[in-house]
């Protein structure tokens, strides 16, 4: 396979939801690579962006938000990587009750109430995100699971795209895969429930859980 085939691109500013779609699709490639023992890492910032864009012969109306190297993991992390991971607390995640809510943003969701969705929510919680900011917030309302983006980064790559929407696509991917793995019948929809939400928190999409 040629290196350039491993890049995903999308056409600039045509459709709402394209960053999420990019994150969702790219994460499926990443997870597949991991299942066959190939190491990956999402990279949006720490690369020679113009060099990569030249290498993939990016058209003027296209953007290439992220790349991933593919290869076998080094046995030992470099000092640089160790320091960078420390800087973003890469080995930790926000607690369940800070990310997931029961009916309204005022009520944290307990793990027992999450019940059969607990593993799917944990799969979201452990997902990778740019600078480990974990922008996903989820409100469970009956049989609907609403995903929101908590905007907590200012730098969104020249304003050309919102890297946290790419994180949201990753979260949607993790939830869907884990829920389906657990035998849940989940259907994607974009249907804003217009819930009162904290500042800088934007509705993204939902999954509806149907009886399996
Ligand atoms: C959209 C996105 C962009 C990222 N960009 C970079 C990057 O430029 N450089 C880097 O070293 N890691 C990058 N990461 C990796 C995150 O820093 C990492 O996922 C996070 O710190 C959590 O660590 P973990 O995935 O190893 O658990 C990125 C991750 C995502 C999802």
C-alpha cells in the first residue's frame, strides 16, 4: 500500500458534520490496524503539515486534518514522547460522572443506571482525543443517547476545521462499535433535543436504542 493511500481527506467546507464523519471513518481504519497488530497514532499537530500536504498532492479544495503512521510499536518510548504524554496526562481520563448525564446536564449518570450501555460509554471515555481534551459529553434520555461537544480548545487549525469535532466522530465510532458488540440495536440520527446545556456545549448527534 502506498503511504498516500493512508491519508484521509475531505473537501473543504461543503457539508456540516464532515469533521465528525472524518473522525468516525479514520478511527475505524485505526482500530482495524490495531486488530492486525499494526501500531497507529492520530497526529493533527506534531507533523510537518505542509510537507505532508505536498506529499499527498492535496487539491486546493481539500483539507487533510490528521494523519497516522502505521508500523510496529517501538519497545521503548522516546523521551520526547514520554514528556509530551505527561504534559497532556495521556494516561488518564475524566471520570464517568463528569462526562455522562442522566436526562439533564444537572444529573450525573451513575454506572448502575447506565446498565447495558456502560461498556459502550466506557469505550467513549477511553477514546483518543486531540491533546487528550475529551470534549464528549453524553446525555441519556430514555432510549436516546445524545452526544454533545464541550468546546475547550481555541486552536482549531486555522479555523479550517474543528479538531474537537473529529474527536466527536471518534466518540461516535467507539460508542456504536461497543454497543453493537454488546448486541444493542443502535440507530444514528441527528435530531437536536434542545436540552438546556452548559456554556460552549454544542449538540452533535444521537443514537436511538431500539429493542434488539
Ligand atoms: C484528533 C487527534 C489528534 C491528535 N494529534 C496528535 C499529535 O499531533 N501529536 C501527538 O503526539 N498525539 C496526537 N494525538 C494523540 C493524543 O494526544 C492521545 O490520543 C491522547 O493524549 C490520549 O492518549 P492515548 O490515546 O494514548 O490514550 C491526537 C489524537 C487525536 C484523536
